[in-house]
C-alpha cells in the first residue's frame, strides 16, 4: 500500500495511544522514525492501514531513583545523559548525536533484526540490567521481564509503554565497532551487578541479544573475568553478516566479555 | 605571476557554502516525471517472459521502456579504442548481474513509479553464476559471457602482455625469489550525489540532458550512439558534480532517461536511490595479483614475473583499458630490467567494474609496495634503501620502453624519510634522480638504459 | 499542516508521513539539504529543528509542524555570510559541496550549543560523526569549525574573492632535473 | 589487552592523462569589450577545483587579474571537446588546453595594442590587465581599452582556441612496448603510516600518515592539499575499511545501506602531515603534474606494511579488516621455502584455488 493512504493517528496521551493501538492488528507504530522513515521513502510501507505516531503521547521521561522508569518514547540522547548504566553507555554508543536525538528506547527495543547488520543496540544493556517491559495490547497492560519480552518479540503485537529497572550497583558496557557512526556495532557486551549477582549479555551474536548464562554461572562460582569469559560462546550461535563473520564473532566474544568484566570489576 | 601558486579561494566556494550550487537534482522543470527501473534480482538468468502491458495501463504511468525501445541497445563504452561492444543498455533475453536494468518506467509520482515497476510481469530461469576470477578458467566454470570467460581482444591474445629483457636470466641469476599474492577488494565510489539525470525533450526534437557525468563529451557520444542520432540532437548541461571518483565516467542514468523522455514527450528525472547505488552502480574492480621477484642478496631487483586477473564484472566496459594501464605500470616506482607480465580481464556475474581514482595503478601500488616491503624483510635489508637503490632514475626505461625524464622516486622517498627521522646511509641521503652511473649502474641495468636525449626506445632491454 | 522554514510559515499539502527533506526540496524548493542517502546514514540533509540538528530524511513532516526549521538558506547569503559559512569558504572545507549544507548546519548548532567558547577537536568529531564527506578527508572541515568557534574568520573578506597571496612549497624542491 | 605500534611506508608513481593518450581537451576564450575574459571548456568540476585551477592558469597566461576570468564548463553547445575528468588529466591536459587558448588570445591582444601604441608586439608585455612597453612603463594601454578598440574600431572579436592532445600510442601486443609516451607526465609520492594493532580483536587504528607528493607545480596549493587529504582518507578506506562485498566472494553480501559500507568517517581521521614537492614537469602548465588519482594509492600498502611491523603478519587481501588481521595472527603463516624460492600466500594463490592449478592463466 501507499504510505500516503495510511490513516495517521497522533494520540495526545498514553491512554489515547493504548486505545488507538487496541490489539495492534493493522497498526504500524511510529516512534522515532529512524528505521521506519527510510522504508516509507523507498516505497516499502510496512503493514496495515493505520499508523500510530507517538510523538505527542507523553511517553517520554526518566523517573525514579532506585527503581527507575524510562518511558518508551524517551530519546536515546536523554538515556545516554541519564547516568543509568549500562544503559546510558549503550545509548551513547548508538549512531551519532543527530540520530540519538530522534531514536527512542521503545523503537530500539522493538527493532526487527537488520538484513545486513545487527540492530537493537540496547538489548544487551537491558538484559544485563534485568529490566522489565511494561506494554499494552491484546489482554491489556502487563509487565514482562526483558528476557520474556525479547523471547516473544515479533510473535505478538505489543505497544511498549515503559522500561523499568533497578539501578545496578555496578555496570559496564563495551562494544566492538568500526569507527563509524552510521554503522551498527559488530558486537556489544553489557554486564551489571545486581542484588542477586552479575548478569552478562551480548548483542550482535544472534538475531537479538542474549544472556551469557554460562559466564554468569562461572562468575557466581567465583571464576575470574578471563576464566569466566572462556564460556562466553556456550549456547551462542553467532552469524555471518556484512559486518563480520560468525568465526570472527566467536573468536572475539570472549575477549570482549573479559574486557567488559574487567571494566566492571576494576571500576 | 600572481594567480598561479596563490592560495586563491575556490571558484565555487561561496555557492557551496550558501547552498546555491545547482546540481542536477536542484534543477526544476515543470511537469517532470519520475523514473524508476526494474532491475534483475538474479546474478545470472535467462529472461523467459516479460510483459509490460499492465504497467503501461496504470493511471499516471507515461512511459515504459525495454530493450526493444533502444535504437542501438548494445554499445561499448570504448568502441573508439577498439574494445568491441558487449553491454546492453537494457537487458535483452538474459541478465548477467544482480541489479542489471531490464526495464524502466516514467510516472507522475514516485509511488506510481514504484507500482508500475512492480506491475511488470517478468519470469527468469536462473543460471549458475561465477564470482571468483581465479575459477574463471576452471573446466566446470559456468559460461557467463558471449566472449567466453576472459576478454579475448588484446590483438591476437586473450591477455595483455608486457615483456622486456631476459626474465629467464634474472631468475637464474637471482639469490632469492620472493613470491606473493595480493587481492584488492571491490570498492564503492560512494559520492554523496547518486547517479542522476534529468532529460527535457525540446520542441525542436532536441534533448536537453542535465547530467552528473564526469565526462560531458564522452557521455554525449554514448547517448548519441545508443539513440543513433548525430551529436547536435543532444545537449548536455553539467560540469558541476556532487562527487565522482570515476563512477560517473560511466554513462549510467542519462540514456535510459532519454528513452523515457522521448517516449513520454515529457521531462523525466531519474535519481538513483542510495540502495540502487550500492546494489547496481559499478565498483572499483577486485583484482588478483601474483608476483615473483628475482632479487640479489644485496637488494637489486633483477627480474619480475607478474600475473594479474582483473575482475570486469559482467561486461567489459573500461576493464581492458584499466588492465593495460596496470601492465604498463606493473614495476611501480622502480626500474626492473627484466619483466614478464600477463594480465587477464575475467568476467564474473558481478556488476561491471569501472574506473575509480587511480584506475589500474592503485592495484599495482597495493601489491607491489607490500611486495617490496616483504623483499626487504626477507633479505634483511632496509625497506627504504631497497627502494632507493632500485628507484626510477633519469634515463631508465619503463617496462614498455618509455624513457624516464623527470622521475621523483628518490626525492619523495628521501623527503618522507627525513620527515619521520629515518636514518639512512650517506650513500642514500646523497641520492638524486640523476642518470645512473658507478655503483648504481651495475651490468644488469646497463642494457635497459636509454641514450641521452631519447624519449622512447623501440626495442629496449637485454634481448 | 503548516511549516515554518527560515522564519516563513507556509501551508503544506504533502501527506504527513512525507519526510521533511522531501517537503523542503520538492514542495518548498528549499534546495540546500541534499538527498544523499535517505537512510539517515550520510548527514547531507541535516537541518535545524528549533536549533538542534536533525536528519531531514528521518523526520516526518507531521513531527516537524510547530517547530522552527532552519536551513543553510536561513544562515546567510553570499553577501551576508554567517561565521560558519565564511569559515568553510576560507578554509576550503567544501570540495564537491554535496555534503556541505549538512556539515554547516551540524557545525552551526555545535558552536551555538557551546555558548561562545572555542570548540575542541573531539567535539567536532562527535558532532560530525554521522556526516560523510567523500572528498575532503575532513581535515579542512575540522579546521573551519574550530576557526568559526574562535571567531577566527574574516567574514567581510569572505564576501568577495580573496587577494592572491604567494605560496611557498612546504619543502624546497630537491633533485629537480636540470 | 595487547596493543602494538607499527610503521610502514610506500613509494608510488602515477601517470597523467589517459593511458595511450588520444584524449583531447579543447578550450576557447573570448574577450568582452571591457577586457573581461570568458573561458569555455568542458572540463567537469567534480569537487577537485578544476574551475579554480583553470581560471588561475588563464589569468596568469594572459596577465590579467584572476577575477576578470569567468569559467563556463556548463554545456556541450558552448564548450568544445573535453574527454572528461578522469585519469588525473584535469590540471595537466585541461590546464594546457586553456593555456594554449589563452596564449592565442594574448597574441591578439598584443597585436591590437601594437596598433594602438605603435610599438612592435614583441616589445610589449601584459601585467595586471595592462599592456605595457618593455622598458617604458608609462607607454601602456589597458586590456580593457584593447578589447574595446578591437570590438568597436577594428571589428574583431578577440578570441583564441587551444587543444591539448597527445597522439594515441599504439601498443605492440606481443611485448607491450609503445612507440610514443603513453601518458603526459608522471607524478610520485611516498607515504609513511603509523598504526596501532589490537592483537586480540584485529582492530587497526591509523594514528598518523606522513605524505610527500611531487606535483610539479602546485597551481593552487590549498586545492592540492585538499586532494592529498581527501585521498589519504580514501586510501585509509581501501587499506582498512571498504569492501563492496564484505564477504567476497559471497555475492549475496553487497550491502545496500551505509550501515554496512564503511566509507571513512571523521572518526577515522588520523594526524596528517603533508609535504608538497615541486619538481616541474617538462610540458605541464607552469610545470604542473597530476595529483588527484594517485592520492589514494600509497596508504594501503603503507598501512599493510605497518601492520606487519606491529604484529608480524602479512595481510595481503585488502582491506585489512579486523577479521583478516585476526585470522593472520591466529594462523601465523610462514612462507614455504623451496630452494631459493620464498613462497608466501599459497592458500589464496591461483594454483591452490582454481580447479586446474591455474591452467590457462599461468605460463601463457
């Protein structure tokens, strides 16, 4: 269909947005637009007859101190400036200042995997931080752990309203990227020390970010950073794309994990 | 003299910095239609059916063109230099690379143009494709070009040859033979301005073509040849380009846009998207280069055997020219008296490769210079001194017998060494490009040296 | 819809999901922003929204309504250059010129954000990290932005052509053939 | 984390003009009645600054101020043949074309000035827009008045045309030898690259490039610098970053997004130290040689040599991506020695990769 034929809704509040979204059928959610706009320009309007533009829905903002809530429409530039690690470092690592001023947390969370390179740069940080996702859709509003949310992503339509997390005691984020703002990171590793131990996650090693459970277990068992990182590729199935091969990702992931953990522990 | 040597401001600097430079995309002509192309999704396939009738009937579609609409569809960019034609403007019966244009449409707006492209019915029969030039002559390599796996028209040969001196002697005489393989990749020109043309059919029947070409008269000739019209039927307006780097030596968008404008009787603009540019614009060629150098323990380059495969992509375009230039410069900034060079232009199912900054010679530099560093390392010599010792000097002759008149291998190398504080022996720091004599003119270099005042030797070298 | 561009408010008829870039160029004939990629990847279409740089190709016009949009046309004219334009001209920061408008807008915003202090090289690199220039190698762009932030540019002089100044080779020629 | 420094260098040469020549650029120039100069040439300015350079050449050849000269390269009706902007031919060949045309115009100016001043043209010279008698500076007439006199008194349009063309150099297909020079002039350059290599990730950072270019004569030194700096970044891209098919030869991977194609960005910018040498060419305009195309040729091999210096491995497939560097570090390949032969890179060679040991390509 033509983008010019879509029915555009611009809800003025979160409640209006939830109502307009309904069960999500036939709805395209427009957040920051950094992924959607090029598709529209190139004549590939994604789905449905209705576009829900959230720009004026009041879904932005970072609130709370210990328990932090970040609205879905919070711009990555604001996340980067928030000091909430490892999320802030991950957000600051996305693209360039102009894109970060437009891209949103919710959009990043819901980005489908790219054809040529990984996407969803924040997923690893959210996993490491043990975040949860508050969303609306069929069956009403609910809160899922980030692990559950990502596991079900793209199998059901949800309108993300906010992300919630406890501020980690310590956190570190490290990406492997070519020095190019316009390029996605090859891989990223985030780790965070929470009340119940250290969580470690990696992005760029699969269609979406994953927890590195074997590394977490090794750390819980008292292993040093480099030793724990030896298990980084357990259960991980890296892929080839335009940025790097599966071989390269497998080779370098342990190094990246080691460096991230050393950063976490070394402060 | 006042202007020459002065740091005068750019002629177009004020226009650039006030956003007033007029590029093709900034030209406004009332009633301009939008063009889009149907491009091959396959690397290699037969076109078994094409039907444009549904696209033509869509409201807002003003023209659809296919190979049948081109007066002279197959034309060669270098016919004037003796390279026969092999490339169709629009694919006819067969596609040989992904992104190859098969048909084009002109419509009132971009969304209609997209719909029209999608409405063209086309069926393909996929064929095996070839991507590795090293496998071009494999017994089971797929047949992908009407001329066979390699370009066959270097006179009586299917490869460019350069021969000088006695290479057998050099390899016999050598203390060490260093062999290496070098593989520069395909590269995007990636100018910020993508390929674009705006064609306005004039009442007189002339076509006014707003063009981003780097080569106005060259493109004029290409357009006129495809359209089979004299040069006064087409006027090119251009001269201001948003980056080229060689990719806009190809006449990429102009001719198809002319066909659409002629058929629609309306102005038509075709601006490639960045995706099209990445998918279907020509690239710098990938190369495969193998070098064997015969050297003496004290660092003389006695002889070189070199084999180069140049990936032309699906059509010849400028590749035979680029390979010849490559062969002419295959010794780099050094004088090697005995050489044996063979170069092949190999066809693959990639987009045709073309000129890019340093065409033909960039690949030489990438291969030969790393090889020189390797030789120095292998012999345990200074890489600086190895280069200075074998540097081009006045009166030396190139592989193809041209006498060097103003070579600067020595001054640039010494200046670089000085800049980074590299300490060289006094016999090196005192060097100039002057004619060889004394220790710098060993017996093996004497035969290649030209007499004073000569410019080209019709038969230089040892033999 | 209405759009305010360089201080002038005009009615817009393009559909709301049309990119701001498309509206500026095709509906309003504001031609300095360039369609370099329309993927958000090159920066050639960057304009200012309320003084902040944004990719024109990533902003739907519906989201631009109600904001002040500034393009190079609103920065200065050949007879009345802004400092950043004068610096780009004086420092030869443009070659083919296709990326220049985006570079200018991002640089202008950086200098304004910096509140009159001299911008540091690292700031320039961060601010222009999403802008591709295939011609200049960026050196003269960095120089120009820093110079403009320092006020180290003669705007008056840049209105016309510079007076020729003789150049010196960086290193004396040596070994020149007779 | 293990980072290693390394330095490498390269020296290169590059010819001016189309290989084998036969590539004309034609220009013509006319004077307006006030002496202002209109230059028509089809040379395309792709950003390198040919309009500026040609204007400088014409101004000095005629002896008039730079801002008297207007350059029109806009269309094929008013401009004569220019083969195009490629092969580094803009300054040398295009510049010679406008120079030759300006020399003709200069002759006509002197001829008419001679009539007006009643002085032999050989005793006149032009400087700063005035025709002056040699040795008698108060006997002069402005070029503006000469052009006015030509237009209104003598009925002449002062104009001139010039063509820069070297004849096509035929090649002997048996041995590649030529009967005429296959180019116009040769430029030279050297480049030193300093790099840092991370031996755990294969990442390479270029920290500094020192570059020396012999350009014959820098008609406009800042534009020459612009070519050197732009070329340096393009060369850095060739050496480290860019690849149309990132997993070449797996053709499915020619990306369509900037996100997957790594054109050098401002974050890649190393310290650049440029040196311009001016060893004049025999026949270029004011001694100029070429600069544009060669400017990205020296960096890739200098960077590859620096990688070897840093971590001891040879990466001969360009670009030296982190993956290629890391593979080389893991493999630590040593050359095979066979008698006096030292054989590198066998695994990527034609003999290894082709099905028939390279038959048909080797030993023809």
